[in-house]
């Protein structure tokens, strides 16, 4: 039986998949509160005969759904968390509040369902071919601000996999060859003494002053750190709203990012010293607590090539005139001209032919093509962070993006939420599921592929060590900081 047969079966089930994705879009639950979204997916897997474990790895909204037994073990990663306050109506071409407070501004309603499509197809494949092995869908909560996968990893997930595959909604069909930044999210607390700010200021010690001095000190640190590092902060407690009180308690949360966790750790120690300095200057006391960490992404080229082969083997969905019009209208609302964004990708493309290929599409408002894969390309310039990074330190891992949105659509934008139930988003989610499924089926069938991916992984990990989330950190919603 051909791989294509198992993929074709998914077409007849497309309506059911789209309904799941739309339902999760409507729930729009954020960071570790994804109770209903997780249940929607868990219920589907239970009905399909997967063995489902809810609340796995000590996280109530994390789950696994597995089918089959023994080796090889192939993991598919699914996400379903939304972003805070991103309320938006679907399918309107302007920023317009919707019924939900939060919104799927990163497209994780699609992400979770695309990987579910793949798991369903692989289950049929294992059942009908009788091949040995286990497919495991990881229901991963809190990708945004919670690094759910890093906490799952700390509790033992992923390390027994032969490979992990995933995808992310986006504007281009391409392999994610770029790395991402490792980071630490840490909260600093300052404790001072309250006093009347006019009557007895000499008796007060201001925790808010300490926060301000810490931020100033960090500004000076920025000149003396590696270019690729980033340090951001948000003041989470200013000590109150009364200017006539010396603020006794204040806090600030820092995100420290760099290409590798060892570099983040070094900066983290320097930031701690700055906090101590700010406390000394203000006569306050400082302490801190790590909220979460996440590792940089190490892509596996053997798996990248496998995903690219899937892209090339499977025809793109039909995009009709109405879809094109829909995409063009969204594209027109984007803050940066799509042609400039694509041109900057094309300019960085190492092979001349790849760059020329992309430049032929500068005027498109929907990218209905597969970006050529360049074997020599390993872009280390990724500036974001993803908790898929932690998975990639534990087993061979690769991911791709699929064009679910109009050209120029920025991440975490109202345009993403608005397009999240559209015909294009649906069709491309089904397509992404098929790409993952084909790659996973080949991994079950071809031992040599698994061995090559493992060999590359082992080589990549030589001299490196994984930094799990420190024991004191607990999975928690950012709102509870
Ligand atoms: Zn995001
Ligand atoms: Zn995302």
C-alpha cells in the first residue's frame, strides 16, 4: 500500500478536523489554562482508539495520545494555547474585537490539529501494515510564555523518541532551518521600608528605586554582551499607585536570551549581580526566582530533508480565486510590505537559484509554493525562542512552516486571529498534517533514516549538555506572576 492512500483518507475527514480547530479557536485559552482545548483533542484521540493520558508530566493541560507498541517511537508535537487579550473577529479585514477575550494570535489552534491529522494517518498506517512501533502525539500546553515542553522534558518526556516532528503556521511553506534563542525568564523582588514620602522620607527605603536602578544598570550591561543576546524586562509591581508613599515592595521580570543556554547562564549571573547592586544602593533587599527556561533549537538535517521530500511529493491544496482575493485583502492590511519581507529572505538565501526563485514571487499576496531547500543552509540568526528547542536537545527533531496566512501577516497579530478559521488556514492545516504523516510513515519504514538522524544528533550533542528547567521553577501561568 502506498503512503498516499493513508493521506487520501484524511480528505474525507477534513470537515471534522476543521471543526476541532475552530472550536479551539473559539476557546482561546492561554498558558496552562487550556483545560477545554486539551479535552477537545483528548476526546478525539480516545474515540480514535489511541491510549490517552491526560495531565501527564505533572501538568494538568499536558497529555499524550499514543498508538502501537514498542520501537521505533516517533513523536508528533501539538500546541493549542492562545495569546492574552488578542480578541478579534474571524474573517474581517480590520482590527475588530470578537467574542473572546484572548485570541489565537500564533495559530496554535491550527498547529495542534495539523499534528493530530498526522497522528490519525500514521495510526491507520501502523494498523493496516502491521509494522511495529509507537506514534505518540504530545499535547503541549503553554508554548507562549510558559515553555510547556521544557517542563514536560524535565519530567522525562521526549528523550526516548527516535524522532520528533512538528510544524508551525506561517506565510511560507518551508523547512525551519533557523535556530532560536535560549532564554531564562526570571523575576526579581525588592523589599524596602514604607514611609511618608514627604513627612519622613529618611525612614523609607524604596523598592521601586531599586527596580529603576536595576533597569539602568542592565542598560549599561547591554554594551558589554554578545551582539546576539537580548535582555527584556517588564515591571510587574511598582509598589502601588500612591506617590506619597515610599514603595516597600516592587518586582520586575526579566527575559534573558542568547544563542546557547551556557551564554544565557553567564548573562543571568551578571544580571543577578546588578540586582544585588541596586539593592545595595537603595538599602533594600533583593531576591529572585526563575519562572522558566528554554533551550535553543537544534535542527536535524536528515529530518529536514525528509520533510522537504514530503513537501515535494504532496501536491499543494487548490487555492481558488476567492481565496486569493481573501489573502490579498489581508495582505493589504499588513504593516510591512510583503515584498520587502520576502526580498530580505531572498537576499540571505545562500544559493543564487533559491534567491531568484523567491524574487519571482515578490508581488504575490499568498505564497502558494514550496521554498527551495538548501542543504548547506543552517541559519543561526533566528531571534525568537521556542520550547521545541528543549525537545531538540533530547531527540532528533525538525519542523517546518506552512502557508496558512496571507503574505506579510506578522506573527502575534490580529490578522493571524482573523484568518484562523479561514478556508486557506483549514486547507493548509490538513496539508501540514499530511507532510508530517508522510515523513513519520517513512521513519517507521526506513531504519536507515532513523539511524542517520540519530547519528547526526549524537554528533551535534558532542561536548554539549542540556540545561533542564531548574528544580525550583513550576509550570505557571504568566498572569500568576
Ligand atoms: Zn507565538
Ligand atoms: Zn507559535
